[in-house]
């Protein structure tokens, strides 16, 4: 969906006409502005799509009464995790801490998800977990990752149908960088990781919302 936060002069004029006279047809608005119906069509489409106006067949346009910030809030609340998630990086729980460090560098991620033999989510490892492990005297080539990971059932996760705003709240509450996006495993047991949603994904959503563009 498209959202115009700043309206152009003509759109402002249309809005004010519909506010005063609505419901009003496109034809009547065009007459008032001394423009053709065709010239107005894109502006009316934008105002309708952005939620400022509503259109009813055979009745015309009317003002929804919503302000730009109300529409923005509505839009933020509707964003689903699936629209902004990334590919997860998953390693087996039998991998060593050393292999996890190498994977983190190669894949350029800050968090790895750990799966068990059946491919179900078993744990999470962050950069700091690996740094902590490297401070000890153990040989990182021999310690399995499942010794140091944060394990189920202590993992906070989400589904792709969840709202992004809910995820943002969880990241703040739990003071973590991201959540695995999961789905119920085929056999009904456990969860499979299908994505990840991080602070970066949320920043991206934020930037896109602020981009005052009509596409
Ligand atoms: P870092 O510690 O590298 O800054 P985080 O803040 O994401 O990264 O991780 C903090 C701690 O929380 C780590 O011990 C990590 O294992 C754990 N953690 C990370 N993501 C989750 C999650 N989704 N659920 C539960 N624990 C997590």
C-alpha cells in the first residue's frame, strides 16, 4: 500500500472540497477545480489508497476523518514479520564453537540458530556467547556449540504472520538483537527455523515508512 505523508497542493485542495461537500463525485470535484476528470484521477487514487478518502460506487468520495499520523500508526500496526524477515543461518548442534565462529564470519550475521538432528530449533548463539566461550581455557575445536547455546524452551521466537511491532516490543523487553521466525515442524513436534527478524529488519521498515514517496 502507498502512504503519502505530505500531500501536494492539488491533493490538499481535493481533500478540503471533499471535507466540505462530500460525498461528492469525481466529476463534481473536477468541475470545482476546473480540471478534467482524467487529470484528477491519479490524485484521487492516491488519496483513497492512503486512506484519507473513501470511495463508494454511485455515491462518490467522502472524507475518512483520519489524519496523516493516524494513518501512519495504522500502517505500522499492520506490518507482518513475513514482509521484513531475512534468511536464517542455521547450524547443527554437533558443530563446534570454532565452526560457529567461522560460520558467523562467513555468513556475516550476529546470531546463529542451532538445530537438532531432526532439524528442529534447539538453540541460539550470539556474538557475545562466542566471545564468552573464547575467554575460557577450553579448546574451541572440541566444545560442541550446544554446551554454550541458549536453549529451548528459553528461546523467544515468532511466526511470519505475527506483527513486526510485537517483535520490536519483544526485542526491547528481552534485550536481544533478533528473533528466529519459525513454523511448526511437519510431524507436529518442535519448531523449524524459516527466517530471522533483527533490529536491522525493523530499521529497514522504519526507513521505508518514512520515505515520503508516491510509487
Ligand atoms: P549479543 O549478546 O551478541 O549482543 P543478543 O543481545 O542478541 O546478542 O544476545 C544476548 C543473549 O540472549 C545471548 O546469550 C543469546 O544467546 C540470547 N538470545 C539471543 N536471541 C535470543 C532469542 N531469540 N531468544 C532467547 N535468547 C536469545
